[in-house]
């Protein structure tokens, strides 16, 4: 772990000052509470926690991936694995239950999705749409058509 600092000042006495630097092994850094305090003051508690986790070997690369990339990766998992992944953290729960993921899954698994089906899926949620059986979906689509038909007849 390398911690560098510079003194920035308009005063002449600091004009020739060189940057300061502390180099410590990861093990030594974990024991150096005064350096922890300095890092927390300058960079904040989250950065300190992140550096401590790195030094301990506790780094989860998946947590730092952007959501679009995670959605792409998760869309290839089996349904059971998606359910398990959703229990890992709040972030993965949100991603695994998102409309974006389930829309991608439905579009990859279904041969044809009509615009009418897309509207229904957006209304009820893509995950719910995926797990609703075909007979119920047909019934809901028929009800939507019946609601729309009387409105169209009144207009014409």
C-alpha cells in the first residue's frame, strides 16, 4: 500500500517541499491504525473499507461490474442459479428481479413475441409474464382486446 501526499501552499517556506510517501506491505498496513485514520479523513470511510478489503483478499469483482454487463452474464444462467444469485446481496436481488433481465430472458427463450404481448408484459412485469402459464396469458390478452374493442367502436 502506497500513500502519497503533497503540500499545496502559497507560502514560500513550503515552496521547496517534496511529496511525502509511506509504503507498507499489506500486512503492515492492516495493523497501522494511524494510516487508516489519515486515509479515512482524506478519502472517506468507503475508500478505507475498500483498501482494507483488498489487503485482506476480500474483493468481489462481480460487485463492481456495471449493471448492463451483469444483466448480459446473468441472462445465460439457469433459473435456479438466478434465484440463488438473487439471495447474495441487495444489488443482485434488484438485478435478478429487474424487468430488463426478464425481458431479455423472455426474448431469448420465446420464438415470437407480438407487440400486444410486449404491452401485457410491461404492464404485469416481465418476470410475472414469464412465469404465467400460456392459458392465463391467452385469457389476459383476450380481456385486453375486449376492453380495447368497445373503445374503438365508440370512436368510429
